[in-house]
């Protein structure tokens, strides 16, 4: 995509007011190294426990089966939800495989996935959703518009590739065949400023 951009627009946020979403074409960050170790430490904190409990409860309100967590952080949700995971970090993949919990979502479709702080990191998220039969559970930063996005602490080019308003995210999911059935601010209430959680269900 970057090669098709006009000169001068290859390293900046591209924002569509009409679609309520933006994209930053900076190459994705490197997820190797101590990334998994960092999030394992965060998972072990009281905040990590509270966030995981909120996420597990949200999934259980809608779906009783196993969930594939895409971008597992430190892995606590995978264990507490008794599910599986997919990640690009080598240490996270090794950890998942050691517990027989690795699931290659791109090789095998599944009924439900969770993307806790990960969907906005994925270069082609529509390909991920194409592998999902029924449910997608998401938490991510949500913006009021372009200026809010540019001044947000969550504006992280190279780490966050995609940026959405609430209506923009719901519309984007609708274009992928999913309807929104829950929105909550529980993670913000727990102290994560600007984070909103969603449950989406496939309707076509």
C-alpha cells in the first residue's frame, strides 16, 4: 500500500472522516525479544487479573465454547478462558505450543476469536475476520475523530496501524459481515483510559 501513496504521504496518518477510520503506513514494529515477558509481568498484576476477569466474563455472556486469542499478551486470558492462542512473537508461540494451546487461525477457521489490544496491530485485519465463523471479541482505543487520534497517547505509528471511531469500527465490522451486540467501557473503568470493548457476531 505504501508504494501507491503520493510523495510526502508515506509516513503519516491517512484518515477518512467518511469511514471514521485511519491507517498509518509505517512498517509494523518488531515483536521479537522480551515482548512476551513484558506482558507476562503485566498479567501478573492486580490490574492484569481484573482485566482478564472482565474479558472472560464478557465472552461468557455470549459464547460458551473455546476462543482463540489473537495476540495473547502474556497468555493469562488463554489460561483463564481455557482457550487457544495465536501470536507472532516466538516466545509466545513456544509457550502456547508447550501447553498444546497454539492454534494457527490463518490455516484453520474457528467459531470465535478475541483481539484484546491486537486488532489495530494487524496489517490485514479483514483476512483474520474471514477465518471466523461467529464471534469476535475486541478491546481497543476508540477516538472521536482525527484531532483526538493525533493527540492521543494511543497514537503509536508502527505499533498501531489502524485507528477507528466507535461508529467507524462498527461500520467496518458490518462490511466484514458482523453486527455489534455489546459495547462496554469496563476496561476504561478499571483504569485503561480510552479503551472500549465490543462483541461482534457474524450475520452473513
